[in-house]
C-alpha cells in the first residue's frame, strides 16, 4: 500500500467521502476541500511511521462500520437547507481557540468555562443549521457527541504524520475537551 501513487491514495480517500456522502446533500465544494486537505502526501522515501500511518488510515477509510457512523453523522447536519459549512468552520475555529485557552488555564470539561463554551457551540450550531436551540436540539447534539467515533480524530493525526508533522498538530486535544464538555453539559 505504501507504493501506491498519489492518484491511487487519492482514490481511497475519494471513495470514502463518496460513501459517506451517499444519499446526503453535502456541498461538493466542501467535500472537495476535505479531500484535498486529507490526501496523504508521502515522500519518495517514507519513514516507517509514515508507512504505518498510511496503512492504518487506509484501514479506517475502508471499514464499513466507520463509513456508516460517519454517514449517519453527516446526514443529521447536511440534510437541512440552512447549513452553511464555511460559517460553521469559521465559528468552530474560534471555539477551538477558546477551548485551547481553557485547557491551558487548567479548566476541566466539567467547569463553568466549559459550560459557557458548550452553550455557545450549541447555540451556534442551531443557528447555522436553521434550528432552534431547544431541548430537542440539545438532546440531538448531545447524542452526536456521545456517539463520536475516536477514529475520526485519529484520521487527522494520521494525515499529519504522513505530512511529516506531529500528530498533535491537529486540534484533536481541543476537540476531545469540547466533546467531553458537550457530553457533560448537554446531558440533562
């Protein structure tokens, strides 16, 4: 698998996104951007870590269970006329920075700082999906975070490794903190 051409590696990633977006109204431009940012770039002489990362990533992307989980996740978000992926990415980038600051200040996901961030994310998500931040939406959003598949985070760590970066260069630490905050503060 490590000797596959870039086009062949891209095909693996594209096939994954096609399967995930099946029967869902995902914006094709958004999907193209995600594919471009995650097609593994391996050097001519990849390190053993890069080879292992590609093998693990290919395994994750071809796992029918992971595809089904991701399809379920995106369906709830994209099957609305109001969803604006670019606005959502901009908003969540700001929230990710706030989470990083909260982590560096020692706040736990159960803290009041996390509660405020969870509320902000819930309200922002509802607004960008054209929904009301009511009890039903709160439960739906809680369930989304409760069902998070850790392989989705691992995906971006593996892409970073293949790019020769630290697996910690992705905001997975912040998103893990946000997910724990969302599960805790939206549980009632």
